[in-house]
């Protein structure tokens, strides 16, 4: 099969890669995006995201899409409720419309970015098997379908298990000690009224005994729940998640004595899916390598407990594209400027995420988080 050359190749069509592509397009640079999914509808894109004013929303402003983004916002989604294992409410905050972290559906946000790009920008069904330097900053990328491309600028936006990262770094994500079991409860108001009442209209947290539930209501009326367990990395392998009844029983064994309304978030679920939580080392960085860089989880995958993953990925993409536009003809100057800002920014968020994990799943998590939501970090 012949080799095709692309001046700019972005590996990964997630939020970060698409934001980079959009901002490059706005600035007159036309990248090619390669994604392993068979197409835009190949799978669901996950649950709700809170998009932060200081990074995710800035990226959308840069992309010229912020007004369109506001039309996707889930009204009431910034409400928050914190419960203890017995079902007692410790903190309850209403969404009064003044918050700066509105919630949107991840799939709708991705579609917004996708639809803002020229047709054909994303090449679907392209799973990377390897990436190799050719010299002078050029790289070759091979795919499972046998196709091969070369590029002057290779951007790894391909997530936690990036195939581009090894060109820059030997670092690999490590297990954080937390595993999620994700569940969905569909048509909650009619089919799961007890769970709908427990979670309410926004973000929901129940913590205690170094475990807990994190959940939210989605715009379609379903509930998406993350059951978090501090457990060995191998625990998931001991459970048959194809047998939903057995899997639910295995999860609920960790919640003996908890309020039945909370246990129902697993017991009554329509789906159940396990996921280990991994993170790169806090402060992950690399030496400048000509013609290649990373963004989003490829650069700094972290646990989700600071809520920064998607926001940082989009901000990385926008900032990288702006740096390239500001240094026409000098890719290395652009990548140097981008990475000099990327490293301290991502280190700060990764440290915050790691600290939040320790707090939320520590022995006094409920007290710590109650204080956080009522008086601010460290009692401020």
C-alpha cells in the first residue's frame, strides 16, 4: 500500500485532538485526524462533563464555538449533593445559574467539534500500530489496516495508552489504587424513581470507608454512576462482569451496611462495566524531540478527581494550535513554547488530582469533603 504524506497529523479524535484540529483550521492550517473508532457513532462517548471557565471554555472561545457550547449546557447540572453511607445529606447546593463549570454531555460536545471541521478531516478506522522517526522532524505512522502515512508534525492525542508517547517518553500510566464500576439506570424517573430521587438533578457524591459513589443525571433522563473502590489492581479480574447479577453482588459486598437507596445505584442498574483508574507520574515531561508532541491524556493522564482531564485536553489542543499559528514556518519554536507552558500546567492539575484521590478515599473522606464544599480547600 502506498504512503501518503500529511503536513500535520493528529492521532486521536477525542476532545483534545478535535479542538486542536478546529483551532488549526480557524487559523488556516488544515490537519488530518486519525482515529481508531470505525466512525463517529461507533460507541457512546461517556457521561457528563463540567467545562471550566479557566481552560475548557477558553479553548471553546478560541475555537469560535463557545456560543454553540452554551446551547448544550444541561440546566441544573451544577447542583451538587454529598451524602454519607447512611444516606444522610451533608452538603446540598442548588444550581442557581451563576457557576462557572456548566455540565454538558460528552458526546454532544464531541459532535459540536466534529461538525465544525471540514468533511474528511477525520479518517476513521485507523488504529496505530507504530510510529517511527524518519529524520529532520518527519515521522512515519503505520496502521492496522496496512496503511502508512508520513508527516512533518505528529501530534499524539491518543489517550492514556498512546502509541505516540514512546517517541518522547518511556513513562507508562500506573494503577492508582482505585477501580470504577460504572452503571447506567435508564428512564430513571419512571423505571428507577428511588435512584432518581437519591441523585437529584446534578452531581452526586456519597463517600465513606474508603469507597463511594459518584453520579449524575444526564439530559436524556438516565443516571450514570461511578462506584469507586480502593482495591487491588487484579480485583476486576476476579469478577465475571458478563454475569450482571454476580457482578452486582461482588460490588455490593463492598457496601454492606450502606443505605439501601445508595446500594440501589448498583442493584437496580441496567448496565455494569469495570474500569481501572491509571495515571502518569505527577510532573511527567520529556525533552524536546523534533516534529512530535503530545496533548491531553497522552501527555498527562491523571485520575478524574480534579475534574480536569477533558478540560486540559481541550486547552492543550487550543494552545498547541495557537502556538503553531504564531510561529509559521518554525514548528520547533512553536512546540518549545507550547511545552514550556504545558508542563507546569499539567503538573499542577495532576498533583491536585492525586491529592483529591487521597482525600476522597481516605479514612476521614466525608469530613474532609464536607469541609471542602462548605468552607473551601484547607478550611479557607
